[in-house]
């Protein structure tokens, strides 16, 4: 699913650059950036967790050590995404 979502961003960017399909590709690039980031972080976090744990054992500590920084990074990007841009005073 992550790869399909990522390819949709590439296609939307190509449509935006070539002025195809009006405003819809640009709208997709604006509204789906955080879901793509979340999917990528889940994919990467699970991949890292599976690579550092034993196949037959699960470890809550390793899961927390991986999950907490990923959550903090995602929250940082959410804050950056919704932070109001400062308007110059006139």
C-alpha cells in the first residue's frame, strides 16, 4: 500500500507539472502528505522492529524504543504542516 500511495504522489506531481486534470493533482499533493508520511513511518518502524527482534519472541521495550521517536517525529511534522505562516504587517 505504501508503494501504491507513493506512486500516486509521483503521478500527481507529473500531472501538476504538465498542467493536466486541473487542480485535482495539486489538491492530492496538499492533503495526502501526512498520510504518506505516516504510512512510511509505520512501514519503516515495523521493518526495523522485525529486523532487531528474534523471530519467535516479541519485545515491548524494543517496540517502545522504536515507536516513541517515530511518534515524536510524526508530531513534529504535523506541527510544521499546520503551523500558520507569518504574514508581513502592512
